[in-house]
C-alpha cells in the first residue's frame, strides 16, 4: 500500500492512542480486569487479521487499508493492558497491602526515583514538607517480617536532610505507611520519621548535575527574588526558590511550561542551538547532531530522572523534525515514542505533564511548519517566523488539557508567550553558561547570572501584567468533558480555517464577541453576588468556605489543598482581611492552602481543633500563623465569635473522639453560624460517630439550619438522623472533580434532596454562593442565578 507523501503517516497513531487509553483505564482497575481486557483484544485482533488476509479485489484493498488500523489499535490494547497489569500486580502485592491497611510503623529500604520537591506554599522560616518519589526495595514490618516488592512509594518528610538526596541514591528510613490516593502505580505513602540513612552515593551523572544545579542556585542568590527565583526554573526546572506570586502569574498567563521540564521546555532550550545552526548555514545532518549534543547536555544538567527522559524524548522528536524539514515523517516517530514510553512506564498515561509534552510535540510537527511557511510567504524573516509559529502551535495544542485542569481558558496565553519569545533564548543560554562555569569560577557565574536576570525579568513583567488583564481568563468546564469540548472546537476551527472566507468570519466573530463581552465583564463582573451569606469555593478536593463580615473582610473556614487556588478564591471575593480563620481539622485538603489565606492579607486569629493530628497539617498551620504573628486558639465546644453580621459558635466535638474510623475527621470542629439571620451549619469532615454524638448532646432544635456545608465532601459516612435533624433548604458539597474517593455519595445526596434541600456541588457548579434577599434564599454559581431555594 502506498502512502501519499503530502499526508502525515498516522498508521502507528492507532496503536499509540489505544495503548495510552488502555493503560490509563488500567490504573483505575485491578490487574485481573486489565489483563482480561488485553486477552479479549488479542482474540479480536487475531480474528480481524485472519479476515483481512482472506479479502481480495478492489473493495478488499480499501477494507484492508482501514482494517489494519483497527488491528494496530487492538494490538495497542493488548500491549497496554499487559504492561499495566504487570505493574498493578507489583503495586497491589498482598504483603505490602496488609502493612498499608494496618498503617504499620516500618523500616524501609528505598531507591530515590526523582528529585525531592517541596510542597508549594511552605511556611517562611520553616523547612517545607518534601515529596520524595522512590522505589521500594524492602520493608520490615513491626513484627520483624521482611517484605521485598519493587513497588513505588511516595515519601512525605519534614527533615531538611531529605532535600539533599539525588535520584538513584539508596537509603533506609523509618515511618508509617498510609494509603496512596489511587489512580497511579504508587503502592504506599510513607510518612517519614527523622532523617534518611544513606547506603550509597548516586551515579556520576547525578552528582555532576547536582553540582551544576547547586552552582546555579548560588549564582542566582544575590539577584532580586522574582527573576532570581525564575532563572533556575527556566534553565533546569528548579522552582524551589520561585515566589508563589510569580508562579500564580505564570499559571494565569499560560507560561507555566517555561519553568517546568516538559517537551516544550526541551524544545526551547535546544531550539536556540537549532536557530544558531541555521544562522551559520549548517546542513540538516549537522543541525541534528548539534541538537542531539545539546539535548544530552541538557538532560545531564537537569538530571536524567524519568520526567526529564520523557520530556527529552518528546523534544527530540519535534526538534529532529524541524531540523530535517520533514515534520510529517516524524508523526510515526511521535506515535512510536508515545507507545514505547507508556509501555515502559504505564504511570505516564495519567500524567498531565506527559499529555502536555505529547500535544506540544504534535503541535510542533503538524501546525508549526505550516504556520511558519505561511508567515514566510507573507514576508516575515525565517527566524522570526519560526519563533512566532512554535510557541503559538504548542500553546494551541496544549490548551484543551490546560482548560480541563484549570477550568479556564486564557485569552492572554498566546500573546504572552509570543511577547516573551525574544527573552527566552538569552535567558536560557546565559543561565546554562552560569551553571556550567559555576564549579570553577563562582564570581564569573554570578556575573553571567546577573546578565541573565534581565531577560528573566521581562518574563516576570509580562506574566505580572498579563495576569491582571481584565477577563484574561474565561471560565470553562473543567475535567475531561471540558478538555474534550475545547479539543473538538479547536479541531473544527483548524479544519474550517483552511478556507479564507471562514478565517475572515472567525476573525470578525472573535472581535465582535470580545468587544461585546469585555466591557460587561470589566464593568459588572457579577461576583460576589449582592447579599451573599456563604460562599463555598471550588478549590478541588478540599474545603474553603467564607462568611461575610464587612466589605473586604470575611471569616474563612478551612484553607483547601493549595495556596494558589485558595488565594484566587479570596481575590475573586475581594477579601483583603480575615478577622478569623477556622481550621476544622488538620488533614491536608483543609490545611494545604493556608499560606494562600495569609498572602497579602492580615489574619487576626486562627482557631483550630484540640485534636493534634495529623502532625504535618498541624505544624503547617501553627508555623504559618507564627511566621505572620497571628495567635492560634484551640477551641472547645461552646467557643463563640461575633463580628459584623456573623455570629459563630463551636458545637462539637462534644468530647474527644477516640478509636473511631478516622479520629482526625471525627474531631473536626462543627460550627453553627448565623449571618443576617440565616442559620448555617458547617460540618467539617465529621463522620458518623461525631454526628451521632452531636445529635445526642444537643437539644432537638440545636442542629436545625437553613444551609448545610455537607460533611467530608459528601462521603457515605453520614448519620441519616443527623441530616434529618438539620433539614436544610440548601446543601453545599465542596468536592473535587474526578476524585478517587467516590465523593460525593449518591445515596447521601438523594436523602438530602428528598428532605427538600437544593443540593449543589463545587465540582459541577464551581464557586457556590447562597444569597439572602427580600424573596428569601437563592443559590448562585459563579455569578449565575441557578434557582431559588425551597424556602
């Protein structure tokens, strides 16, 4: 069968996509079910292949042409299912599962898989909690039993000594095993106690990379915080010193890929070499060799960890295509690279960074050459045309995944990325030079870093102003549905835009929509709604609830899992001061974003439960408050607070709850608030045991409320009599889209609805506000009036 040279060869695409999707599905299934899918696909592939071999005639040629694509996809399912099921057997090994379910205190022997990274939003003046990906060699349980299983483990550690570990290093550590989040190949989470014991050193390459990275950090230390923290991220993906405000601005303007090791990042780093080679009139073969050498050097510099190898593979495919001038011939190479990487490491199937790398590379192969050539036909110089086409194509290709992850579509992403193109190459080249000479000439490295910080400052400036453009980010459906919707619209526009009439029509409609909607969004954004008495913010799998005290001031209950999303929530509501921050309990989905509450705001008092676990969340809250000079109060039942229109009282726990299914959850602070006469019950993560205790210790009408913040993201652990005693008109469920815990429970939602409640969920409705006015209660989501409450 001949293939049209003008048409990209997609024959391997079916295999790659099928293997990818099968591995993704397998991560959420058991090994047996995943293997069963592979076996069924193998049988079907064999039957289809036999049928195709027996076809003859002209019609048979056409059927065979598309039939073999189906066979390739079935083979991809077989390969993806087999590879993933083999890894799932290791992840779900029974001896390890038993230790995890018991929450056992163990001694583990590990091999570090990737760089330790700090939890974003750590407390100033205190070492942040570190996340250390590792591979388990052996684990010794409390009874002395030794289990050997090469499962993946995620270590959470507070000791600074963990920061100095290098990938490939062998260590031992002690701690307690807990359940992983699911949906990947992590077999357990280790809450580490104390420092690791090093059993050996890392490889020569890893040590060399560590020396260069540390030298770059020292060279950037005297620089201003914003460009000085950005430069190591731009060069080697090290964002440990990047200020939270800069990271948030980069996220809002679609520039995050610049300070993360991704396929686009690799393309930008090595692209400078490609442009230099073309400027020097080097031939295609020499250009490929030079790019390959630069790529190897880049991998060494940023450490050859799994994420870097993945990014380098994607970047190498895209750059080879651009260097040789044969982007369509590289499409099969991209498909083969995706398939091989997924089969080697099925965990990549669920990695958003992997998806962004593949899409960015696809944009470089399929869109950038055509756009570059179109610009050149219109008189744009070759170098400038390529510099404009590459980031625009990568951004457009990645936008569906970014929209699905963030729930927004950035209107400033493409202009911002185009504006920073001239600064990326000099900042990168100078940053790499500073890292290279830092071990032998520290003073020279500092001088070069000082030169590099000027183009880095331009990136910071563009991100800062881009993030503040009115209506720069438009709301969009989040999750898989939102990503698929934008992908479909993007493909439709790309196909339609091949016709000049359609291009003009799209341009006119775009301008009309912008001119018509932008003034409205700037002049009357409609959020927060007038008369709101409670807002539950959409911050993922976590809680952030606000009660209004006065203009610019609000009581905040819980801080969500992430500082950036929590800070964005408070900014949307115009909150500049927090007279009271209540932490219902110390799980990370309620404490991880505490730094976001304090960001550029005064917090007068922090209230916490008396139950001190988990220690990581407790220390994070206490240390953040101490760093900002804010007192912390451990509130008992009956503790009361009044400010403005808010009257708040702690109902429970009525006594310390011990030996329950989850003691931290069942010692959550349960609050009753009255705002402008509206009674609100905030149930924290209280489960059945605490709910029953509250019902027994309070008078019959003590739980009655107009609005209920449903406990524990609507989990199944609810006391039906407790819900009946509240009898709310509105029930709000803060919950993350696509969470793996089964939240919220459909039976709980159905019971609330049968009781007359209007049920809203932040995963489906976004930010949810309850409004009280002359007509009674109403519910508003993101500025849109959904419905009137029942009373």
